[in-house]
């Protein structure tokens, strides 16, 4: 089955499926309109860095950035063509989302029919693209969004190369892989790995052919990246590029390593592996439940009412329910996607088996289809690299890594699962049962996501850069701070925001005087802190805001207490608290609030020798 192409080729009838996907996306956009992203976390970097580049600052030296250069310069170009605003970023996100869904649909149609491809795109729309945390419209990093796009483009071009055997497709795939790497390193790694697999499969069994295809792919895939990074290194220095950006995962502080270990299950790998296996067992139990329902449904009109025929699915049903119950005891964090790495590896092994069998028998079309399936598996597994031990829909990064694994997950259920039954009638029933369950899951997710947006993101901030709806506590604090900035500074003035929340600068059209947009634990060395102090001192920055951004997930909770103490001490010595903003403030000069408190607040610091008055 893995080496068999879909029975129905892509034609005009696919347009109706695509319209359904677009209608679903439109409904989600309407429900979440202007509610994308969070003003406090990551968004300031994504808004401000392109604007700073447009104004002439240099990436990596003047502006610290931890991803590839592609996305901030692309967004800077959009700012230059149109106008720096939330609307420009949101429109860019919507357009990219449509592109992702289009490529995913085409990829899914290479191994499955219209219904599985449509269902996969609907699931990606609501589970990935539109979820509140990690959406595609205002993602935590446009670099991740672009890495996803160009990674998918690499896969699509490699599939075309497998079909057409024309080398321009392979060359174009190398260019796309380079762009994926220039957006986000790990996404480029997944794309390059898939290209290497393609060259090996297409050149097998002759080593010379493999080497030629590898050279044709890797020349642009690695060469283009090397040229771009060399260009930056000549301007900012290799030390800055290597040690400050983490592009090559060098000199990564322990705090960021701690975050990734805890977030993705690497802090307790054996427990994570056990949870993955337990989740797989539960998934098998759920498959047994659907199988028993399918058998009973298929036999309800059967003339044979013997006890044996009825008893077998009932036994299967009982075993399935017992498995589900046992794997639920004390294990509340088992998600249905947790065993995806195991499933994808199994699919890769099955695809390779089909490839080698067909390579010996030499039916060209079957070998091509097996190659396509292996490429999907390799790309899907590579995409899961960062979240291998904790695959879930939660987290800002996961949504950008799941499109191809989600296609394979749907394929397993809709296409492969019915093949477990020998009876054509039971197969048809099982396909309807599985489809109904998956459709219901997508509908429930859609309602949940839409309701959450409407209930949670209710505070409207009207700013010079556009209207933004967010959660009330953040919205109130940011809104009050924006009014304070407007009343006491002029456009273009320097306003510093620590440790996160520099969206205040973008929304008020003020300038960030510091090299960094985000001050997370471990990112500043002692020298970096001294440099930040010098920037604040030399530019005589009139206003500094410290947001209540708990960073406990990085192993150090409070800015100025657990990390960057030297910088905070200098602020305390040279500035005075002139106002406190947010629902957590009981007065304009409330000094009792501390970073890490459950209620949100922003503390404003004014220069001790400045002209900004104390709030009363």
C-alpha cells in the first residue's frame, strides 16, 4: 500500500476541497481577529528587529538576533514597501499560512486521496496555525514560520525530482533547503537531511550516481548558506556571529539548555520514553476500540447471529477499554501525538522495505512512490528533532514542526488502519468510523480554539501601529504604559523595556536603545551587562520599563534578582520608580510588587535627574 499512488489524481475536483480548507481558515481568522500573539513574550523582537534594520542598524552586531537573517530582512522589506504596523505582520502571517496549507495539501495528495489530504489541512489549521499559543499569524518567531515554509518547499521539490527525474528540481530543492537554514537552523537541518536521503535513494545502488546527486543538492543547500553567513561575518566578525546568535548551537547558556530539556522531555529521558511507549499503547487500545465498533457495525445487518461472531468484537472491545483505562492511571500527560516519532520511524522502515523490494523487481512507478513515502517520513522525523521526546500541540515551536507528521498521522488512521480488516465491508465501515472520530476531533478543537480567543482576549489596545486585542491583565498594563510614554516622551525617543515587552517601543514608535530585544536568563555575560549599562548611560535614556515576566522555565525566575543583577543594580542607583502599571498595582508608586508575582504589572523607572514627574 505504501508503494501505491492515490487512486484519484489531482484535478478540478480538488478545488472544492481547497475551498473548504480556505473557508475553515477564514472562520478561524474571523473568530481570532486581531487577537494573535502576546505583547509580552517574543512579539517585541519580531516587531522591532525588522524596523531597526530598516533604520540602518546591522543584524547581529547592532541588533542581537538568535536565528538566521532571512526573516527579519524580509519583514524589513515589507515595512519599507508598506508601513510598520501590526497589519503588515498579520497579513504576512495569513499569506504564509495559506501557502503552507497549499503545499501541505499537495504533499498529502501524493500519498492519499482528497479526503485525507483535506482532513490533514483542516487539522493543521486548527491544531497548529490558529491556536492561541504558537499561531502562524503572529508566530513566536517568523524565522520558524519561514523555516517551515521552505522546509515544506524542499520536500515538495524533492518529490517532484523523484517523479520527473529532472535535475533542476533537485537544484531548486537545494536552494529551498538553504533558505530554510537561513531562516532557522534546525529546520534547515531537516530539509538538508531529506535531500541527502533523496540523493541516496535516487542514485542507489551506484555510488557515483549518489555522489553526483549529493553534489547537485548540497552545492546550493550548503553553499548559499555559507556565502550569506560569510557576508555577515565580514561585517560583524565570526565571533559575534558564532557566539552571540546561537546559529551553530555554540556557547549556548545552561539556562536555554535547561529550558529545552524540561520543555521537550530531555531532563528525564527515560520517563519521556516511557510516556511515549505508554501513549503508543493507549493509541493501540483506542485503535482496538474503533476496530471493535467497526466490526460490530459491519455485522449488524449480517444474517449470521452466532454467539462466536458477536463475542469476538466484544472481547476486543473489553480489552481495548481495559488498555485505555490502565494507561490513564496516573498518566495525565499522554497526548495522541506523543508516539509520533515511533510511528514515523515505523513508516520509514516500511517505505524502505517497499523501496528495496521494488528496486529488485524494478517496477518504476512503485519504486517512485516508495521513495516519496520515505522522503515524507525522513522529513517528518527530522522536523520532530527538537521535540522528539515530547511531541504535543502545546508550545510555540511545536505548531511549526507538525505539518508533515500530522499528514502521516492522518494517513495511518484513514488509509492504513482499515487495511487491518480482510472484509471489504468492514474496511469501508472502519474508514467511516475513523473519519467521523477525526472530523469530530477537529470540530471540537475548532470550537475550543474559537471560544478561547473570544473569552480570553478581550482587552482592546488602540495604538499608532494598529488595534490589538489581548488578555485583560496584560492589556491594561501595556495600555497604561503606552499612555505614559505618549505623555512624557516624543516619537523616536529611546525607551528601554526589560526583560521582555519591547513591543511597547514598536507600538508607541519609540526606539530601543539597547542591543537586545529580549533579556532572558543566561543571554547576557558580564561584558554584555556593562555594554547595556553604557548604552543606557550614554544615550541618557529617559524611561526604563521592567515587566513582570517570570522566567522560571529557564531555571532563574526574576530579572535583576536571579540574573542580570548588575544591570538592575545600576538602574536602581540612577533611576527612580515613577509609576507602576497594570491591575496588580494598588497605587501609582506601588513598590510591594516583585517580579514573579501572579498578577501582571510594569514598573516604570525615570532618570533621577530627568524631567518626567512622579505619578501621584
